[in-house]
């Protein structure tokens, strides 16, 4: 009675019609395909992360370009805006710095 490996080997021989094709070669090909698939998956993940970083960087840079006009103009148009208040706080800071020196 033939063992399981012999039956499997004969099956591969009949399926592929190649006498030199063995189970070991088939397993090596499967391992090689699996390794190639793992490398492909890692590459996909890497490219996705790079693309995500580019999109986030672009979004942040656009927001930073709009920041001075978008928020400062909004602040200046608010009723609580007063240049005197800003100057007053600036003077306070100058006095505190002088005292610390």
C-alpha cells in the first residue's frame, strides 16, 4: 500500500504531467508565492501610509496658509477686539520681564 506522500506525489505527477515535479518543489513554490504575497502586502501598506502622510501634510499646509487671514480677520471683526487691550498686555509683559532681570 502506498503512503500518503507517494499518493500525493503521483497526483502531482498526473496533474502537471512532469516527471521531475515533486511535492517538495510544489511546497517550495507555495512558500515562494507566500513570501511574494507578504512582500506585496508590506509594499501596499507602506504606499498607503506614504499617501496618507502626503494628504495630511497637504491639508495641514493649506490650513496654515489660511490661518493668519481666516482667524485674525475673524478676531479683528469681533466686538471684543481692541488694539489698546493688546498694547496693555504687551506693556504688562514688558514690566514683568524688566522685574525678572
